[in-house]
C-alpha cells in the first residue's frame, strides 16, 4: 500500500506462533518478528516453558510489534484466516483439530434437519438451516467461498471427529461446531461472532449420519443443478469478463463431491 506521496510503505514479516504449556488447556498465540529460535529465547526470558510450538502463519505488517507480543483475543488475522479460534471460556486459543469448550445450554433433540441453498446474486449465496423450531440463515460470500471446506468438514464429521467450520461472511464469522458425541448422536451448534460473545443460532442433538446426509445430499443436488450452472459465472463468480474455455472453473461449478461420503451414504446399513 502506498502513502499519499505514492511511495510504498515498508512492511516487515511477523510470524504467529501457537505455544502450548504442559498441563494447561489451550494455547497461547505469540507474535514475533523472528523464527522459532528467537521465539524460544523470548519465551525463556518471559519464564514460559513450551511443551509444543506450532507456527501458524506469517503476515506482513507496516507496524510490527517490537519483541514478543501475546494475542489475547481475536484480531483481523484470526478465526477464518487460519482456523485457530480464541476460546473465551479459558482465555486461550484452540487448534483447528481441537473442539472448543462445550457451550452452555442444552440442545434440542431432533430427528432431521433441512439445509437449503438459493441461487446466488452478485457474489452472495443464501443458506438456511432448520431443525425443529430452530432456524438460522446467512449469506455465503464468493470472496471467502466456504463450500469446498464444507465438504471437508462433512468428511471429518462422518469419520467420527468433532471438527469446526468457520465461514467468513465478510465481517461476521458463522461457525459450525460438533460437541459431546453420545452413541450415534452429536451436538451440532451454529454460532456467529457479531457480538463480543458468540451468539448461538442453532443448538441441536442429532444422529451423526443424519446430519451428514441432510447437508451433503442437498449440497450436491444444488451444486449440480442447472440453476446454479446458469448463475455461476455472472452471479457467484461475479465475473463479466469473457472466458472462452468451457471447462474453466470460472464457467462452471467445481465438484463438491466426496468419494468417502458417496460410499457411506450409498450403504443402506
């Protein structure tokens, strides 16, 4: 980015490191202008003994921190930027493969769920999830296209894991959580971070395979529909420039299918 005189402002590389301490739940998120060796030295000076260190990402900053800085809550680079989430209940961060602490409240048990997608308009695609008396609606953005990640999330749910999915709607992050597996069922929670504390939009207990089947079958049916194909370039990709290649990803929807899920959901057992 240039200043008012047209000169490019210098930027410095800053690394985000997640640091886990022995016998403590969660991770500390540290920012530093150096590498892991410099991080370990700075941690020793701060009397922090790391049990594990993970490098999360590197960003360029015009005003980098001087020395070691701890990130005590979400910032512009957190959440959907790298799938690490700040867990306010413990005051620390959770890795992408770790669930958050269970949320308060008791989920409503349901037998089924509907997952509805509408034809996109100028880069926004409406999504509605309904189960029992609960309904949540939001619009997915083509800028942060969540649908490839949705298939991966469903794969993980079907595999028996408790993953989360973060959907950046350009200002508000909508999150899908899996908590508290009990037998064949899971607690499925949808939240948004529009307020200081996450708001629970949907909180249900549902059979794991029923959840996966309901979302995946509707996703595939819509993604392979002529309605989406007709709107893909102009309304979802929001691209007016011509592309002569009929197989181009800008001209037709990519696949959202999963071989694992196709096999699983085809099994009548």
